């Protein structure tokens, strides 16, 4: 806000003139508003407490330490029906975060690819993408979630599972993958991967410095791949393959062992990432169009190839326009994940609703939802703001 | 003010707005009479218990109780606004005053009665949780279900019983919790799960909706006690009494041979049986004690008949559900259905 001309000073403060003094009036309004908000909040809280007491209902967060007594099918932490409501909440929160992170990554990739394709000179490609975007972002996301779920349910049954090399299986109860079993020596392989990642980052930095200094480029991608994948693979073979896999096995009812991704998670993930991806696609298109055509022509004049022009010239400038609206798409995706309850994906709302029903602590459970989504949204925003600042135009 | 407090206050505000009016302690009876309709909470659709007939009217075993109560209180068995509730929404709806009585195959449990602030007025169906599965599975008992996927409706006691059953038997399973009966059934039919579990009566109801009911079997294990009955908000004893004695009137009517066909005739003049006379208002003043008129029980019974008539019409052996009376027979017939006397 710009500086206002200071009100006339001197002569002391005259109470009768308070109303005509701009600053005093401002203070009075602020006080009134604060009082009003505080009064409303106090009224709501007192009214609720009184009503809860009159209805004979208990309140407070002590119920979080009671035994939950129900099971959860997808848990990133140890959880059993003998765990507490509080632990169930944490498991649900992690499930929400899992699908939100997976969704954000996929939506971003889908959005960027389709956004660029929509600007393609190829009429067919840009038309097809255009129709897909309009269709996807105009159909309610709940319908899309149920649509993908029904597709998952229409996959082959367990006994007719689609098998990929007898190690991975796909059926209407999800995807079953072999899970790694670490044996002696596998720690060395993992350490090599870590060292490879660090090495790749260092090489990347060195290459950038060298390019800035001398203009010579360096094949960072290939060298990085060699460091991260190549060397660990050699070490892995040299150590006699110290990694075993637990392969899913057909039992009476289900596939047992390995790692299971439920159809609910897949359906929710596909629905959220394509829905939000369609919005991001439009944001990306807008961002690219905002970069003046002269930039492309200048890059062409310098002899840069089309792909390189897009990567090095257009996208970095477009990102400044793209990032802020993208943040709200990420927030939307996270919040839309609460629609999971319709298909039985056990996210925080699904589990919280069960807790609400069993314990009867409606207000407390709803307040926990709100606090959770608020914190998650603020963290996302904080990260995106940091990133936005990082890529902002450096003015010299 | 900390974030948490603000979040809490906002949540509280939201919940209050959602609930509309704050539930009053005052006489529900007066509110119902003033409104002219009874707001009755029922299932979103469960064959036999709450479903729409060809004309689109709600009907069924649970609905019949609503009709009896509306007839007793308002003199019109159709003066009801039905509110369809899921397992999850039913309790907040009753607590907030959105409905006057909940008749939605709800299990009477300690915590619901004591902690949630409701009063269960009786049991209209003694049920227990069972499992249904395909006969092709080739198993005969639920204890052989190690490693199976099980579809359940969320927000029900079944979810808890299920966890207990598998824990006690030391076997594992994958729960697939789904919000409504219809979607849970769809998931079972698509073989997303091997078995579907709910109350035995619900299983019988669900089985009738399958394309080929004979391809499915209900396992013999009944893993829990599920006394289902209507409930009201705690704190209005008069209203709870009306709800309780409407149910008792239907049961007593069966015991004493009062039916939909003969109730008017019996109520026309005092007969030889003192309890019938007292119940139907030709002797004494039981209706007044309840805050109603003398004919209240006559109308309740005339609405859909006595307990046996309601049972047989909607869920009995000759109905599509084909449930036997079993535990739900009168105590005189080997069941445990027993109403306190009208005295």
C-alpha cells in the first residue's frame, strides 16, 4: 500500500474530531470489526457447548485414544483393529496424502504434455486434445471417479488375472506387484544408488557452470543415468544379486504376497489426475501463448531446434504465468480426493466418517478434517510460493 | 486465537448451520402436531424393510412402524415426510432434529443408547450378522474365509463385528467398505469381494435382488446380536413413551388377536377382554396418560395391521424375502417377542 499523506499533527488529540481524522476512524473500524468477529465466535462456541450439554453429549478429543475396532485395507503404517481412533486418523491422512501426491505428479505431466500438444501445428492432434480437455473438465469429477472405478471392476476376475511374466498380475481387485525382499548386501546397492544420485546432481552443477563459462554442453542426462542405474546394477550383479522378490501367489480367494494397489486407489488416481490435468492443460496453453512470438523467432534465428526452443526459451518464461494458477489446481485436487468415500477408498474422510459414526463425536471429527486440509493446503501453497519466487524473473 | 481454535469454531458454526434449528428439549409431540407431519428417518432402500412400491410410495417393515406412529399421533397414516438416511447420516439427522423418529434397521447398542444421546424404544426385529457368498466358492462356513475380500457398508456395527470375527478366529481378510447398500452389492456382484456381510435379514433381502439367487448362499454363522429397533432423541420421555407403546401395541395386538380387519369392530364397544378394552380405549384412560386421545392404538393397528400382519406382508415366509419368524415369534410361540402389559 502506498504511503498516505500524514494527517495534520500537533495540537494534541481532540476526541470530538476523532471521526474526521482518517487514521482514528480507521482504528475505530478495526476495533469494531475485531469485537464483532470475536463476539460471533464466542456466541457460536458458547451456543454449541450449551446445546451439547443439554443434549447430554460428551465432547473433547479424548475419544482419539479409544480402540477403533475396525479394519483398514490400505495402510502405510502398522494398523490393526486394536489400534486407536487417533492411529486410524493418521492412516487415513497418509492415504489422502498418497493419492494427492500421486495425483499432482500425474496431473502435472498430463497437463504439460496435452497443453503443448494442443498448440501443435498438427490439426488432428490439437483437435483431439481440445475435445478431450473440454470433455474432461466439464464432467463432474465424482462421475469420473465412479466411471474409472466401474472400469476397474470390469477387469478380469481373480482366477482369470492378466499375468505379466507370472510376477505381476492385474485383475478387478487391483494390481499385484512383486515386493522386494532385502538380503545381506542389498544395503550396498542402495548406497550406490544414493551415491549415484548425489554424483548426478554434482555433475549437473559442474556442467551448467562450464556451459555458462565456455558455452560447451555436456550430456548430463546420459551420465546421470549411468551413475544412478548403471553402476548400482553392476554392483548388484557383482554381489550375487542380494535382492529377492516376494511374488504374488494365487490362493483360494485372492493373490497373496507381493504388493497390492487397490482398484479404488487406481480409479481415484486416474480420475483426479485426468480431471485436474485437463485444467492444467489450459493453464499451460495460456502460459505458452503469453510468451511473445518474437522469442520463438529470435531463438530460430539463433539456430536453436524447436524442442530446445520450447525447453530453454518458452517454458521458463511461461512458467511464471503458469505456477500461480497451478497452485490452486493442486489444492483442488487434494480437496477433491475426499470424494473417495463414494468408491470406498479409505482416505481421511472415509475413515473419519466411520469414526464419527462409531464415536458420535461429529464436531470434533469435522474440526480435524478442517485442520488437516487447512494444513495440507497451506503447506502446498507455501511450497509453490517458494518455487514461484525461485523461478521469478531475475531483474538486474 | 490459535489456528486450531479458529478451525474448531468454524467447524462448529458449519455443523450448526447444517443442522438448522438447534434440537429442543421441549415436547416433540407438540412440534409434530403443529407441523401436521411426522418426520420419519428410513433406509435409502432395502427390500422388505424400506422400498418404494409400484406407485412410488415408501413401504416396508420399517416404514409400517412410521405409519402406525403417524396414525396414532396425527390420525393419518400418510401424514409422514420420509427422510432417507445412510448408515452414516442417520444419527446426526436424529440428533439435530431433522427427523422425529428413526426407523431404519438400527442396532441397539450400549454406546448408541448411552453416549450418543438416543433412546431406543424397543426391538422390532432380532437380527444377527451373517455372510453371503457364491456357492461356486465351495466353502460351507465363514471360518474358511482366510484371505478373502469382504464387502461391508461403512458406518455400521457390521464393520466392527467383522473385525472382531476375523480377529477371534485368527484369519485375515481385506475389508472393502462402501457407503451404500446398493454400491456394496454392485461391488460384490462384480466379484470385487468374495463375500458380502450385513444383518441376516438384509442378506435375505439382498439375495432376492441378484440375477440368479440360487448361485449364492448365506453361511450358517451368525456372528453377532443385532437387536434392531426404532429410536428417538433422549430427553423427551413423553415422545419416547409414545414411540415405545406404539410398538408394544402392535405386538400386543398380535398376542390378543386384534387385527387390521377386526380392530374397528372391537373398538366400537367394550368387549370381554379387559386388556383389549384398555388398549383400544373402551375402558380406562391410557391414551390420555400418553398425551393422546383414547383411540390412538386403534389407529396404529388399523394403519398396517398388528405385528404379525406387518411381518408376513413385507418379510415373512410368503414374501419375496421369505424370512421365518424365528426369534421374532411371540414368547407364546417359542420366540422372544414380549410386550409389557397394557395396564
